[in-house]
C-alpha cells in the first residue's frame, strides 16, 4: 500500500515540476538552517556533559549576602578544604589558580602559553574524565614542582620523545618536572588547559602570608558523593564563611553552588575562560523553529492553492471506489516523499556546509556528526513532524471534496482556504520582518558601541607584554628610553591591566574616619605616564609626579564617579585622606587628582568608581602611544631593543583598539549568525510567495481576460493583482512592529549603554519585506496582464 502511495506521489511530483521544485527547495533551506542551528544549540548546551558523574560536580564561589544576583566565580583558598573537613557529603575538592600568560622554556624552545594553571593534587579525583595517557592520576601532582601537560603540548615541546621526567622552566624562575600527559580537553569543556602544575608552593606562600581567608581569587570545584548532596549542603552553608572570615568581613558574603553543566551559560560566567550566552542560544533556537515552520507553511499554501486543479482527480478516484482514508494516505504519501527528498538533500548539504559553518560560527561542533545519535534523532523528528504538519491539512481538504460537485465543475475556491493561505503568508512576512529587525538592531548596537566616546584614547596604542624572566627597574627604564627614541613613539606607560580587562577591586573605600562599610571600587595599578598616555583629563588636582616614588606610593588619583560616591566634588576631594581595604588589609592614601569618567570595560557594563594606585615595577604591560603613519619600522625597532635587553623572553605585542573591540566578538558573531538565518528565512518566504503567486495568477487567468475585454488597462490590472499580495505585507507589519519593538528593547537590556529604538528601525523591515515581495510577484503579474485576452478566455 505504502509503495503504491509513494509511486503515485512520485508521478505527481514529476507531473508538477514547478510545485515540486519550489516545495523541495523551501524545505531543504528550512531543514538545513534548522539542523545547523540545532547542532549549534545542542553544542552550547552540552558543555561539561562529558564528565563522569557530571551531576555531582559543582563550582563553589562567593556571592553577595545581600544581593543574590551578585554571584562570583571564585572564592578563598581555604574554602575547599574547610568544606571537605566539615561536610561528609563532599567526596573531593580541588582548587585552580590561573597562571596568566606564562613563558615556558624547554632547551631554548620558548613560547608564551596562556592556558597554564596551578592545581591541587586532587584535581583528577574531581575530574576523572580528563584521562592521563602517561603517568598516575593519583600521584602525578602529589609533590611540589610537578606538572601534567596535554598531548598537544607534549607534541609541541618533545615531539616523539617521552616527556615523563623532563623539566620545563616557567617564567625563567621555576622548574617543573613532567609527571603525566593528559588527553586534550574536549571543545565543550568550559575549562580548557594545556599545563597543570602543582600549586603546593603557592598554597604555602599564601598560608604563610595569612591570606587564606582574605584573597578570593581561587576557582574551587567539588565532587559530591551523591546527586542529592548539593541540596543537603546548600541548607547548611548560610553561616559557613562567617566562621572563617575576619570579623570585619563577616556578614557580607555567602557561598553559592553552581552545577558544572550550568557554568558555561551562566550569567556569572565560567571565570576560567569566556562563556556563552543563554539568551543568544534561546533566540537562535526560536529562529530555527520559525524557519522550519515557514518551510512547512510553503508546502501547505502551495498544496491548498492547487486544490481546484486536483479536485477532478479526487472526484474520479472517489467514483471508482476510493475511500477517504485512501485519499488521505495518498496525499500524506506525497508529503512523505517530498520531505524524504528534502531531508536527503539536507544531509548532503550539511555534510558539505558543516566546515564552513564551523568557521563562520567560530566553534567546533561537527566532529563525528554522523555518529551523533542526537543529530539523527533531530533529523528523524523533523522528517516525521514535517510530514504530519505539511501533509495533514492538504490531505484533509482535498479528500473532503464531493465527487458529484467536482465532476459537474461546481467546486470553487473556498473562502476558508483563501483565508488560511493569507493567514499563513502573513505569518511568514511577520517572521521575516521580526528577523530583519533583529539583525538591524544587533548591527546598529555594535556600531553604536564602536562609535561611543570611551572617555579615554585607545587608538594607536601598541601593547607589549612585559618580560617574565627579567623585570628589573633599570632594564625597563632602558627599554622605555629606547622606545621613546623612536620618532613615531609619543609616550610610554606601564600598568598591571589594560582597558577591556577586569582590573581587580578594592573594598570598603571611604574617607578616613568616616563610619560605615564604604564602597567597592575598581583598582588600576599604573605608573606616572598612564594618565597622559591614555588621554585622561584631569578635572582637579594633579597626576603622579615623575621621580617621586615614595610620594606617589602614598597617593591616589580617582575618577569623578569615585569622588561623587564618596560624597565630594572633584575640586573638594583633593588632599582628602581615604582608606581602602584590599585582600583584608586597610591602608590610607591621599587623593591628589581626579580624572574624567571612562569606560575601562565594555559598554555592557556601567562605568565604575575607579582608583589609580602608583606602581613602578612588576607591571605586566607596556602601553606605547604611536603617532600616525606606518608603524612597521617602529615596531621592528622596538622588538630589536626588547630582545636585546630581554634575550630570554619572547616579544608579544598587539594593538589595544583591536583587543578592546574583541570584547564584542561574541555579539558580532551572534549578529552574523542571526543575519545569515534571517536571510534564509526571507528566501523561504520568497519561494513560497513565488509559488503561491504563480498558482493564484494562473487561476485568475480568465478573470484577467474578461477585464481586459471590458476595457481594463494594464496599469489597472497590475494594481488589482498586486494589491492581493501586498496587503498581507501591511497586515504583517501591523503584527510584527510591536513584537519587534519588544524584542529589540529586551535584547538591548544586556547593554548598560544602548542605542535608542527609532521609528526608522521599525519601519525599515516593513519596507524591505514589501520591496522583496513586490519584486517576487511583479514579473509574474506583468506576464499575466500581457496575455492575449482571447487565449485567457479559453483557459480552463
């Protein structure tokens, strides 16, 4: 029976080639778009699911006791071990310390390595899924100055040589013996590493300095004994920190547990690496479903539009004994065949397009795609649901025709059928407008951020990584003079952080002698040239004085917002003494200057109160302001001077504006992906409109002929016919505009500084869709109006 249905369906597809091609094209585009997005969404949601007993692994971090939304990603060094001692539900704990940029050296092979971490010996107890290829996970990091590295790093430094027992030098100071080689972490791990070194010596130094419960910079992970242990512990964590923290910090913080599988898409972020955005993932999922539904809508529209054409076939079949169920089976068979052909072409296209999409989305997610059970489940689900949704209504309508009326030629286009097609077409146009409006919003917001005044000058600033092996004051000063001797170099500054990066905080900042807890402010460690190099304007007071090291170390410069939060104006806070607490220690400084407010981080965050503290050594970055012109020769001269002074280091540099704008890379990528699939949605809508226009105009051939005989001009006919197609565009605009406005404003809430949603931004999608719809049908409409009316009157 099914074989006969499919054979009949195949003949029908060949007999109506335009209908078949349009349907299959629309479905293929919809299915390809949907499956690619679903794979992307599935990948984003799969982070850390590869871990054994992932449901038992949690990150524990500090959070505000007064505001639950202020949740951090790290905690104190002592937190993990204290939890292990006090709660029997805890199986194992490990603490991870980020090594920042480290210079790794092996027999003259020097590389600047970013994914360098210091961990406890218990690391592989918490994360047993990171399998050791060489070495023993239970003992690999037991001793001080031992290290485990990934397979790719073993290949990079040692080639085919066995690395076990070899020694790597870190930052020219510490030597680590390799005791293990671990598999490369998978792409869907929120924590990706290349080197895992024992943190034994760091723990010892912090404990001796009595900072175990004052410095919250440690990423701590817990493996519980059972999946219900986190709920049991959460109820007991209320006063845990207050038992261990110094008295002055009690009551301000609490601990928060975060399941490892929720970390990548959490608002707090992964901490150890850049995270994803749950809102973006959800938006793309909705887009995928809309595009697929639009493709199914095309099938329904075209099938019902051809109802009159196929009515006689249905009448004859019923006369010769066909039951309604058999007719429904036949039309469902046609839907199945079309969807089968579409899914087959879709799979071929995905196999070809997957590498391009991976590069476009900057993510690796298509490995072993054909062995991915979830992918096949999604493809099978699309086939089944698509066949049922696209086939049921046309089958129901066509099989309901009464044979007597059909054979007498009394069947007519039902008002209900026309209303349905208009409604579905309106839906397609509305979705297209919403997606185009979303695309315009993303790009306009990105443009707004790029053009926004930052309050500081980041153009033409060359950033050079400071040497790790030699960082002596005299060598830095020599390098400074060598750089400044270049004609294109305008200024030279050193700092511990850069614009665009989180720069650390100081707590309980307040005027000396003032009651209360004070406020938290950003802290920037800089030299006396930082403020002029970045073009910050002094509103009151002065900058740090060159050469007066001790005086500078007792002074601070603040921004205008800091002065305001402390209750002063810029000119009245000069010479005031302020007390700040950092890592549990309080110290008093004199305010010597106030600068303008500036965006040290992206425009997603509000400007924060900021304090500049002076430091003249041990800083990580050199900011070199260049003049206009080709910087190639200047950079080459700076590099030569650097390597001569610091021969055991590598010369690492970049331009600050590129690094600063990289903060928006994820938003730019989202905009690119969103615009791609918005375009595909528009193509699907146009395919459907083209097909619907073809069949609708064909059915009105006789009407056009009669009107021409009665004297209607081509212009009048064109206006009459186009009106029926453009009216849904206007109605779709009425429906889409409020939805667009709501969606735009909701998405823009992610940014502290955002553009205004103007009227043109709402009107432009309507105009774009209207223009595309007009161009899609105008050619066919002109062709109909040019026909000889005599031929039109003969048309059946």
